[in-house]
């Protein structure tokens, strides 16, 4: 069993990677955070520190725990160096199949025998990643939700060759992290994004076709369906490039036109309007502001069929 104090490597120091490293370090695991960019690693550790400071200020954790968590994190720009003592590796790099296959080959070559190789992918086939390793039975999906320190769910994905022992180990580990694990099988989008992304895509189609405006679409889903945030606001938070990538995974995986990405989504990504990460998507995002300001790019539509 992988328990508190064990060595864990996290590959990718972006939003998901630093969140995953934060959670493991806070629970007493020794974390090596790996990224090709030393600057990105520095930013990630600073972000983890700020998030822990917020938890101290809110009296969620004590200052001593914050200091211990930071001490539990080391960084590396080398996968081979960073994973050499790990019992578990969590890959959290960009959602790109070719990149992930390359990383899994490097993980497999450098990680100790018996080390579990997991991926935080939100939609890509676990079996494809397992196939490029010499230990497919030790490969599993470990899909955390954003923001990782806050969201309770971990979607655990078995591919056909994943051993039961590995699944049981990762379920127990997820519980030790204070998360709620849900085990699913390896199909495009798994459960979370197979349901969520077509809903977001349909909301974008509604805007694209002039059924309603951004505010109306999000308000209807929040007040009518009890969603904590509307689908367009959520798309901005996730990243429109990520939404497009996952829709393409669903379209390719199921070969069903119902998963065709909305042309408006494609165009926004092409133009660099990616949501919160770029400062603009369906809403304008300003640092330190929680005000919902609809982007000028998304014209408030007149409902179809309304008389002028």
C-alpha cells in the first residue's frame, strides 16, 4: 500500500499538477514536482504556498502544517531523476496524446519496478498509454477535479489490463487524500467528461444559433437546474482549448457526429480566446475580480422566432 510518507512524483507543474502536488504534500507524502520549465516549477511552488496561506487564514489548517507541506515538495526538470524513487507517478501534462505517450515511455524506463504509473487525463485512452509501457497492469487513470485542493472527487479509470491490486491501492490512497474515489472503465471521456462536455458544447451551440445570450444560458442552468455555475462560465474555467480537445476525443473515439464541436468553440480557440487562462472567453476575466462581465466577442442573442 502507498501510505503517507511515501515518495510520489507529479509530472507537469500547471494548474492540475500543482494542485495534485499540494494535496499529496499536505497529507504528508514526499512529492517531487517535475516540469521541463524551471520557471513554471517556481510559479507552481509559489501558488501552492499562497493556497496553503489562504487555508491557514481561514483556519482550515495550522501554520505548522503549511510549513511541513512546503518542505515535503522538491522539484526537478528531469523525469528520469524525478521518478527514480517513486512508488507512484501521476502524469498531469498537457492533454495531448503524443506528448503523454512520450512521457509514459520515459516514466516506465526510469521508475522502479512495482511503481504505479497513473495519469490525470480527463478523456484520453488509458489503454493507449499502458500499451507503450512494460507494466500495463500497473497503469491506471487518476482524474482529479479542478481546483484539486477543494474538489472531493477522484475518477479512477481502469483499462482492461489494470490489476485489481492496483485499483484497490489507488482507491485507498484517494481516501487517504481526503477524496471520494469513483471507479469507472476506460471509454472516451470516461463518465465525467462524456456527460459534461456535450452539455457545454450544446450550450455553445445555443449561443451560436441565437437561442439565447451568455447570461440567459448560464442563469437558466444555475437557477433552473441547480448547477453551481453555468456551462459557459464553467467552460471558461476549464479552458476552451481543453473543452475542444475533449470533444475531439469523443468524436474520434465514438465516431458519432453528435460529438462534433460547435464552430463557435473552434473559432474562439483558434483566436486564442481560451477563457480564464487567456483573460477572455465567454466572459472577461480580470485578476482579483469575481464580477461576471460578458465578453464583447459573444453577442447577446435575440431568441429565435421572437418578433421584432
